[in-house]
């Protein structure tokens, strides 16, 4: 018989399956930090699971279309939700995009990049202590 796991633990398991250990580990570290009381007064919408997922993916330089597809499969939002949130995060400088020109016809692919300086300003903490991008056995699970 399998033990019951919370929806947040199930989300992390599914992020790990879809996006890999680095994204899942970054997600856990970020969500644990931005959930602390010192961030409750923030007016920004960047403390929810969708925004934290975007930051974790951007830290791994994920392609926008891959992030969006994974986020939809995970139930974190619709195409419109991801478009809006990424627009807001770009406007504040938390993430930025880089065009990846493909060989042949078609639009260039967009790669998301995390901006640690903007994170440090917004949250008053160094993201380097949170974002490792590597699996570690002793990381806390939510």
C-alpha cells in the first residue's frame, strides 16, 4: 500500500519526472523560501507555484515551449497564464529571454534565463544559496 502524499509533494514528484532533478530541486528550494513569513507582505505575484516553477525552469535555461508544455501537464496554468506570468516576470527583470535561432525556416525558439540580481533585489536574498541545479540527498522536501 502506498503512503498518501500531499498535492505539493506529488507536484514535486511530477516536476522531477517531466523536467529532471535540477528543476525539481530548485523548485523545492524556492517554494520553501518564498513561503516564509518574511515574504508574505510582498505585493508581487511571484510567490505562487506557477511563478516558482518558471524561475526554476529559467535557472536551468529551459526553452519556453518546453516549460509551457510541462507546466500545462502539471496543471500549473494555461497557455495564457504562462504567457502573462512570463511577461510580468520579464517586465520586472526577474527573468529574461534569449532567441535561439534554428536551422531552416520557422520562428526562433525562446530560451528563458533567470536573473539572480533582480531576485536578490526583489526578495533581499542571494539566490545562489537556493539555486543549485544539482540533486542533493539532504534537501528538504515540501
